[in-house]
C-alpha cells in the first residue's frame, strides 16, 4: 500500500512533518502570510506559508498559485480549533505539479446550465463532493444491509429482448441484427434469481426514454431491486421500511460533516429512523387529496403534485398501497379480495421528495399472468422464459425498486436530481 497521507488523516500527525498531495481549492494572502486551501478528495486543509519560515522564491511561488493548480505541500501539522477540520499545516516546502490556467468555475455564482456544461470540473466543489460522498454511503449501506440479511447479489442484464415497463419508454438498439433494448428494470430477471436463491437483489444502471424534464427524472439512473420468494405485500412493505431506516441511520452516523456542508435539516431524517411509516390505502389517499382540494379521480395516477400533498402532513416516508389494476404493470398481482386493485406499494418521501420506492407482490399464476400480458398489449411469446417461472414451482413472491438518485436527492435535501449522480443523462444532456 502507498504511504501517502490524506487530509482526512492529518489528526494522527499533530507535531509531525508530513507531505500532502492535492489541488489548490482557494487562496488568500495577508502581508507576510499566504493561506492555501489544499483539497485532496478526502477533505480540505489550510496550509499557512509564513514569509519568515520559507525562502523568498517559495513565498513568491505560493503567491502565484492559481485555483485548481496541482501541488505537493510539506509541513508540520498543528491543531487549529477555528478550522472546520480542526488542524492546519505550517508549510516548509511547496512543489507545483501543474499550474492551472483560467479555471472556469470561480468562487462567484454560476448558473446551472454553465455548471452542468462544466460538470467534470464542478464535481471538485465542496457541495458536490459532499453529495457524492453521501451517495457512496447510501450505496455502501444498501450492499451492507442485504449482505447482513442473507440476500445474494445476482445482477440482471442491461441488454434485454423485451420490455419490463411500458414499451414507449424503451431505448432500442441493434443486437447483431436482432432488436434489443436497454433495460428499464432488472426485476423480471430478479424474479428468476429469487426462485433459485430465495432472497436476492440486482443493482445497476437502468434506462427510461421518457420525454420528461422534471426535477425528479433522469434517462439513465441506478436502481437496486430486491426480490424475495414467499414474501407477500405486507412482507414487502416491512422490508422496504426497514431498508430505508437502515440507510438513513448510516448516513446520519457516518456523513454528519457532509450533511452539515449541505446545510441539511436532519430532524426529518432522524424521524424516519425513529418512527413507523404510515400505510395508506390508495382509496383513502384519493379521499385525502379531495379534502386538500385536489380532484384526482379514483383510478387516476398519483403524480408528483399529489405525492407532495400526501406527504406534507408527515415527517417520515409514507406507503401508498393497493393501486388500481388498470394503471399498474402486468406483473403485479391483483388483490384476491378486490381484483380492481393490485398488491402494489409506492413509498413517498417527505419534504416533496416524491416516490423513492415502487414495488409489488408479483402475479404467480400462469394463466392470470398471460391474460394480464395480453390486456397490456404484450405478446406472451416474448416472455416465454418469464412464464416458465409460473410453470415450475411457482410461489408467492414480491420485491421493489429503489432509484438511487431519488434517494440521494431526498437525503441530501436537493431540489434537482441532476446533482445526485456524477454525470447525469437527461433529455437535453449527454455531455460531458
């Protein structure tokens, strides 16, 4: 392993002379002092260059440093309670690896279009750094949760021969002369894995060709999808709630500094960990909307505005379940007590976060599934392997999908989902 010391580790070296490698984040000068903010990805530390302790040439070099120049700094670590890090460095030596010229993102305000055009550089900013570290924490917590609960990772293919959701939102591609599509979801394959492994999940990029420009939509996003044999809708809701609570608790525990950088009010995140999630029948949800002045009819879709209205009375996510059969996917199991609805659930985040999880109990009867496919305009012949799961040892089973970017957006308290992924893909954005 490399012996290179990172900024996050400097507290171990108080009173010692060490070398740090990184980039100049910012700089200010005051007479005989230059204050250099060095970042290395793990954190930012102030490096103080005192004219009386270095050569005139080195002091002059520090004065000429430009934003985002790559530098190597050697000096002694000392405590500094005024610093957010708690430490600073007294510089003894400075080397410039490359002097940056005309870095385009200055400390002044920039519009979102400019920042998105320079996304490859914007990632270096303090806020974007914090978001990506929280995203990393969420992904680590997801894998840790499933690993600790006996799930097996079984990833689904990205190239598929048929649709999982609506056919109008597929990205089509040529596959050696045969028509293929970028996956909308790994769920169908996840069901096959669950019949083999019992408890499984897939985790990867998914694609939706929706012509949507809302602050909640991307055309390429990451989704984690657990699937469990012998789980019904109630089991599925229990799993989703426990799963979300664990993820949020880990972020609160391990990424408090990053949440502070984002100025995130964590009281509702803590409420998510501490409180039971309300479970609301779709029919009751429609009545609630009517009382709030929203006239969505029974059978209508609950969209972003409706989700915000339903969630505004709670400081935790809420679970809306048993949606009308007519507006949900073919694979969702109809309620035996009321075939007009399916055993589906959406988890709606508070603070206008919208849907962060969508799931259901799956239809496990062969004949019913074939009928539902035909009603949805799908050819069962294209799903022969999926139908096999209902011929050879079919069992009740359920699962859900969580969009990582939606989860990151809510946890970080962001307005737009475009900041939740390093390089977002939207209708009008495929560069950089």
